[in-house]
């Protein structure tokens, strides 16, 4: 049998965790997380990280391995996952990877451009510029330095804008010049399973999930990481809204509603991204038998 990576993807709240556990048990596989925020050890509740019971049930990789102050990128993730797979495939024919971070999934499945690693001095300089001058100023600078990338980047996403400027500063070249978008060959087969639900059904699950997070202590978790709120690791749904509450900008009920709203918006962005990939076979999470049948057929082909 060819070594195979099963990639289980879908929007936030769709039900990836439960099915990934069943698939991992079915194939005797560990689980590789492709969730860029579950990497951080202090963000268990707000990222819906696997519970201690789930971690005991099936070994997981890339869950709770970083501190909030650690710098991490999709390029590092690509390198580390490929190295791990090389080891796992020595004893496993099938490995399961799951998560909703689109760039992390693509990094493993398609590869990402060989963009230089940003040094500490450049990173600190750009963070300081962002904190003192603001995002609008950085966007204006990017427009001058790399107008081609400026046209396509999400100008409301500080991480993307800052990273592009870091590369420009460090190399003296445009960020665009490093973006070849070529797909890299992998020494293993990839089977992509996408989970989807009707929009109303998914939104109800997202809303309920936020309520459960609040019951489990999301507010206390956010308070515990509040001193680090300026870090990119906390520039994410669930934490940003609660910081606004703690800063006295929003009332708590409004902050909770904004978490639900922004989670729904994020789920739409995920689906837009995933729908562009024609290699994904789509199922409802309840179609577990159909999913297993499809995977077995792909494995036997």
C-alpha cells in the first residue's frame, strides 16, 4: 500500500474532531493537527483544542507545543510535518491530519514558496512600527514597495501585511518576487475529505459552541493571557472580542455575540478557500460509513 495522508478539513464547528478520532482509530493512526492556534498551550478553550481524554485516546501532534511568545509560520509547519511524516510512515501506512487552518493544510499538501525566514531584528522592527504607526501606515508603505502584492493582500490582516514588509526590508526585493505558487510533489498519496453542513445547521453549532466555551471558562482563559494581547498569537476570534470587553469597550453579551458573528464569517472564508480545491471529496459529518467506504476505495485503487 502506498503511504497515505488522509486530510480531514472543513469550517470551524462542523465536527472535524469527532470524525478525526474515529478515522484515526479505524486506521491505527495518530492525528496531526493543522490548526494554527491549537499549537499554543495556553489557548485550550478558545481554540476548542482536543480534551485530555481525546489526547489519551489517540496520540496528537502539533497541539499545545508553543508558548504565546513563540514565533511560528506555515513554512516551519510544512518542514516539521514532512519530517514527522517521514518517521510515522516507517511504521504506519495511513496518517490522519485535521484542522481548519487553510494555509497550514496547503503548506503540507501543496508546499509553500521558499520565502526566507525573517530574522529577529526585522520582526521586532516591523512589530514596533505596527504598534506605533498603525496598520494604515504599513499598508501605505507596502503599496509603495510592492504594489503588486498590495493589490491582492487582505489589508485588514496585520500579519500578512507585516510579513510582506519583513521580507521586503530583509531582502531588498519585493514579496511578490518570492511567490511562485508552484505545487511541490510529495512522496506520499493524499486523500482529502471535506466536511460540510447546511449553513443554518452550521451556524447553530457555531453559536452553541461559543456558549459552551463561555461555560467552560473562556473569559478566565482570556484574562490569563491578557498581558500578551498585543501578540499575533492572540489576534484571533474569541480572544480579540473578549479583550474589547476587558478593556471596557464592549459589554459582555455584545462581545459574546461578536464572537459568534466573527466565527460565522470565518467559516464562510474557510469554505470559500476550500471550495477552490477540486481534490476534496465532500460529505456531511453523519456520513461516516460513506466516508470510510470512499477512503477504502481510494486506498485500493
